[in-house]
C-alpha cells in the first residue's frame, strides 16, 4: 500500500497525472491500482452528482410552479441553467482548476443563483401582462427595467467570491474551484440570460397566442 499527501495542488489533478503516466508506463503483472482516501471519495461523489443535480432541478421547477401557477413559464426561467453551466466550466478551464467535490457543490449552488435572474424577468413580464400590456412590449420593458437589479446582484456576488477564487493558502485549492464555478456561471448567465430568457418567453407566448386564435376560429 502506497500513501501520500498533496500540498498546493488538488489531489484530483495529481491522480489524473498518475493515470496518464500509467498509460505510458503500465504496472507489472499482478500489481493492481485501487484508489483510496480523497480520490475514492471524489469518485463516489461524481456518481451521486447526477442525481443531486436532477433533484435540485426538480425542486426549483416545483417551487416555480407554485409561484407562477403554470407548468410552462418555469421552463422558461430554467433556460438560465445551461448557459450558466457553460460559463462555469469555461471558468474552471481558464483558471486551471478541476471539477473537485467543492466545485460540484458550486454547481448546485449556481442552479439557484442563476434561476433568480430569470425569475426577475419572467415575473416582471407576467405582472405587466396582468395589467393589460401585450407580451411583446412587456418583454422589452422587463428587459430594460430588470437589467440593473440583475447586473448589481451578479457583480456583487462575483466580486464577493474573488477573494476565495484567488486565495493561495493551505488547502485553498479545494475552495478555488467552487468560487470560479460560481463566478463563471453568474457572469455567463448575466450576459446570456437577458437575451435568451425573453426569446424563449416570446416563442412560448407566440405559440400560445396562435393556439388561442386557432381554437377561437
């Protein structure tokens, strides 16, 4: 049994390098590699990540069904999650971090944070429609009016996470990934959600309007 500790670098990174080395320099016959400790825990957590993300997704959807009293508009708000994932993984790559256990926790946190931006737009649009404003005009007004709150909350959260992302002390490599996931996801969501969510909302209401006209005939 061979044991070791990593200092200054994530254990997952060292494990990946060890696996890459063993592909070029295979172990002798009769010698088997079995991971333990942190690497074993990380591998097990990766297996549970999919189910945890799915449960988080469903819980957010159910909460928004109660908020909007609709099964359709929650899906519009949930379109913010894929664009946030793009920014999260891009930030991990650019910062040379790996998808550690803490980074996975950051992804779960990110789902709720970025959905909030979409809710600001969808909810304000619904309020304007309830006052008799046509959905096309309501989307334009909501985009303009909600832009400032989205920018302020996103930038405040991102700046607040920078000390964690840039930390270099003992065991900081564990928390760096979490911070970069949240920063990257929030920034990409801030930029893309303002355009994507109104577009999806527009498509949904256009389809509903056509169905209503067809049924009216």
